[in-house]
C-alpha cells in the first residue's frame, strides 16, 4: 500500500502575525486572528487580524482598529464560528498568565457589521 503524502503551502508571512497561542476562526473566505503572544507571558494585542483566503497569492493581512468595547489582550482563548460570527471565550493574561476574570463572558464579532 502506498504511503499517504501531505503538502503544506505557505499562504502568507507577515511580522504583524508573529505570535503563538492565538485564537483563529474562519467566516466565509476570511481568517480572523485574535490575541496570542510573541514574548512569553505578554499578550500581543487585542486587534483583529484578517486574511482574505479567496486571494490567489500573498494575501496581505489587514489589522482592524480595536473597538472601544472589546476583549482585553489574551493568550490561549478558544474560538469558534457560527451563523457568520466568530466567538471568543476566556484565556489568560498578565505576567502570571492567570485566567482572565470576566465572570464567564463570551465575546462575539460579526464581520458583516464590524461589531
């Protein structure tokens, strides 16, 4: 039996996306990236970074401005999508990387309305 093979293709490379432990969700043809860390125990930012996966080559990531009401910078948050929205829950923050105390807050972002 022949061995299965897999091939990875680099879609985009950008310093603005350097991070680990980020949340990533897909709505339609766009990938939404939130949070993460570049230096250990230091959440990067709370901007939403968007990559248009429908572009054929080198889609430049777009960084959206942070709305006045938004989740704080965080690391290790689970995310998912449903009904055209992306959802974010919990995570860790600060030098101690303690769980964020948000009284069980669940955040949503709707790309259609930018809210």
